[in-house]
C-alpha cells in the first residue's frame, strides 16, 4: 500500500513540473485581492457583532438568575456555548482568509496546494480561502467518504 501512495505522489510531482507559468495577470490579482478584502471585512464585522452579542448575553444571564431552575441554567449554558462556538467558527474562517492573503503576497494563492494547477477565479469568488482546485477537492472528499 505504501508503494502505491509513493507512486501517486511521484505522479503529482511530475505533473507540477510541466505546468505553465504560475503568474496571473494584474487584473486577476486585483480581482482576487478585492474578493479577499471584502470577505475579510465581512468576517471582521460579523466577529465583532457576535462578540458584542455574547457579552450582552453574559451580562443579561448574570443579572437575571432569579427563579432559575436547572432547566433554565442548562438552557442558558447551551445558548452561551452555541454563541461561543459561532465566534470560534467565524474566527477560523477569518484566519483562513488571512492565510489566503499571505499566500497571495507570496505568490501561492490561487494555485492548488496538491497539484499546482490554477484554482478558477469563480471558485475563489465562492470560497476565497480555497487551497485546492475542484478536481483535487473532489478527490480528497471521495477519499474521506
């Protein structure tokens, strides 16, 4: 089994060697940069709003405990955990976009980390932090399933 995996990796490496130049036009780079910046700004706003909402929820829950039974306390704890999970999720998506911006500056953004091929601008518009092309992502998902 290990020999098969090694052969597959060698095929991927040899494919990368024959790819055309990894340069995008200035127009494509500007379009990608704009998409990333818009998405990053949206996520920052969403993160800030969620953080404010969680703080307001904490204050309300801490001051309004009169008459709470175990069910009320459990419900409040569940709501708090869900809100904190949302903040974590938004933060993770924001980190992915930050990573994408770093890759753009390094010249690696928009190129599949697996095969080295270009990731379609349309895919990046839908999922700006994509690190793989559609074909490699589909292959990865099939392997997981």
